C-alpha cells in the first residue's frame, strides 16, 4: 500500500511548480500559432505525372523558409500546400522547385512554363479565418468542460457524504486545467526554441487529452464511490486505498498508449508529428494528475469542509 494521499503535499507542490513555470512561459513567449490561426497562403496544384511523396515535396522547398508548411495530398494527382504569406517571387520559386522534382540534378526549366505540374489556385488565407478558428476552439473546450462537470455530478449523484457529488466533477476539472496549462507551457517552450507551431490538429489533440485525462480520473473516483459504503477507514484512507487499487491499471494503460504514440512520433511522418507529440505529453501528464492531483484535491476539499 503506497501512501499517495498522505504525501499529497509533495505532489501538489510539484504540480504547482509546473503550473507556475508553464504560466511564466506562456506570458513570456506565448504560443507560436501556425497559419491556421494567423493566416497565410494556399497553393493547390496537380502533378501531370506521378505525384511525389509528401516528405519529398517538403524537402524540395525546405530551404525557402516558408514557415509552417502543411502538405495535404488530394485525390490521385493533386496536392495542397499551406504556408505563411509570401512574395510572388517565392511563390514562383516554389512552383519551379516542385516542377523540377524527379528531374536530374542540375537540370532546370529553360522555358517560363511548367512541364510536370499545373497550378490550380493560389489564395491568401486571411487572419479572419484564424480568429474564427480560435473562437470555435475556445467554445468547443468550454462546452466539453461543462459537459464533464454535469456528467460526473449526475454519475455520482447518490454519493452525498462526506463530499457532495458536484465536487467530484470540479476536482476532475481542476486536474484537466492542470494538464492543459502544463501542455500549453511545454509548447510555448517548444515554439520558442524549436519553432514548433500550433494548428487545428493541436486543438484536436487538446480535446482528446481532455477525454483521456477525465477517463483516468473517473476510474479512480468510481472506485472511491464503490469503496465508501463498505470501507472502515476514514475518507482519506478510503481514497488512498482506491488509488492504490487503480494505479496499476492507469499506468499500464498509459504505457501501452505511449508506446504506440512514441512509435508514430519517431517513425511516422512529419505531418502528424506535432499532433502525436501533444498527445504524448497530454497522456503522460493526464496519468499523473488523475493519480497524484485529482484525488488529493478531493481529500483536501473534504478536510476544509469539516473545518
């Protein structure tokens, strides 16, 4: 039996330190938003011959400093490239590079036309779309958090002593905010030093982290609910016993998930790297918070209620 709840000051201090460091990073550097949020350019073209692989397309224009380059294959021959706003000269250079893919090294186009590609459109994606995405992302997160509180409060409605049912939901939300703030803080550091940018896939990763984290927390709380009627321990002891009964399950589930995510992170494509990285960080922090944060917060709430 591990005294997890009894040593809650250690876990809470560690979590508090991470949250404070994350907030400082966010205030100092902010988040490095990609073109989905800030606006940029969209280039759609068709390869007249065989379409190159995505990583080959990325490598051919890597030195042009296009910023947040996103390459999306469409149908059999088409491809869509999204990158930061650029000049017409650089736009033409991108077309020339892509047209020369597959040609022998050192051989360039002698005419002004293109032999291997056909440009379908070139548009500017303004920051208005980015603001709309930010607004919708925030609304989606708020709706998810409210739904989580209501669901947990309804599920634990028959548990009224010594902690009201809605407090289980609020404790879970505190753990969720802890997970999100730390993840945002880590990505603020990655954006500052490694130029990692956030796009709509990151928003999807955050929503998935919310679901994963609250799932682990509910497993622990549900065991507390089962043990309360038959436990001869006080509330703190009952919660500690419940955490010990579920800790192996939480860690094993998280490890198997992380093994898959890390495999994709190191051996998968660049297009999903940031998405998988966000999920990996979220799973790791979410597992920690469900064991070492949510339950201690619930016990502290019960102690303050008695005082």
